[in-house]
C-alpha cells in the first residue's frame, strides 16, 4: 500500500501523467467491421437497416425513440454529429461497406484519461455476426493507444443483454447506481462496467484472437468461443 508523509494510504503515483488529446473522428478498420466517422450520408442505409426490426424492442432502454422516417433518422444522426462532446461512428459491414449500426465515445475526460463507449445502437444486420465485437474492440484499442486509463460502459440495470455484451469482451462489473436517472418517464438504475489500462493487454489478446480470420469458417461461423480465449483453452 502506498502511503504519504502522514502514513495515510494514497493511490499509486503517476509522476509523468499529462492530460490526453481528445479522440479524433477517424476511420478504424477491423476484420469483420469498420468504423467510419458518422455522416449524414449514412442515414438512408441506417434507416433501412434499423427498419428491418419488426418492432421497437431494441430501443426500449435507449434515450431516443426508433426513427420512424428517414427525416427522423437524419435528425437523430445530426444531433450526434453536432454534439461536440461525442465522437460518433457508423459501424460498417466489412464485406460490403454498408452502415449497420452506430456507436460513440462519450463523457470524454482528457484530464483524467477516462471515456465511455456509449450510444450503442445495433441494427438487425449485426445480429449473429462478429461486427459488434469487432467495433467494441476497435474502440478499446483506439482509446488505450491514446493513453486513456479507463474505458467505461454503463447501461440500464434491466438491460441484461447490454451488460452481458460488455462482460463478454472483458469489461468488469463495478456496481449499480440506484435511481441514477429518469428515462422515457421511467426510473433507471445504472450498471457500471469498465476496462482499465492494466487489463488491456490480456483483453486485447483474447478478443483479437477470437476475431482472427482463422477462428471463423467460410460461412462466418466461429470455431472457438470467445470465453475460451479468455480462459486460455
């Protein structure tokens, strides 16, 4: 345990710490999916992708309503593009370059080296594919390459799928903030998860191993499960 001159316990020293740069809106390329800076030109394909869902259940725990028209989609996208606190991306299918989802960096704290992966909005075209995992891996890799110390993930405590998706790629559950906010005229308790820089090497090795082309058949089916890479199987 580290102590100060009074014998009090204190956090470990960071003598060389300096504020970090704000992440840039750049293209990030992966094995199964790519991330392109979100653009209004993505709206038509995104609207088609989200419209493949037969109902609104994928939007239950999100802050926004599912866009009911192309105009709604354009407004939703414009709000993210124009928000200086976000770094928004369109998730592209690597096979054809089609936009199939949206994700952002949010709550970016350059002084302390902290940011969140948020606004995670996947379309039905991402279901049963590795694109979502690839997108999260690309974001984690980008954040830690810039020197960020903590990447957070938070979700409605009742959104079990979101929490499980984060834990699957190496996020650690930290706790629950009770009555943290209201959303859509309902209470929301918020679950917090994170990956920190000291964990990234092991997480990166496992997730990149699972994403490698050698782990997928020609039909896109996984050969080994992601958990096996974390467990060293």
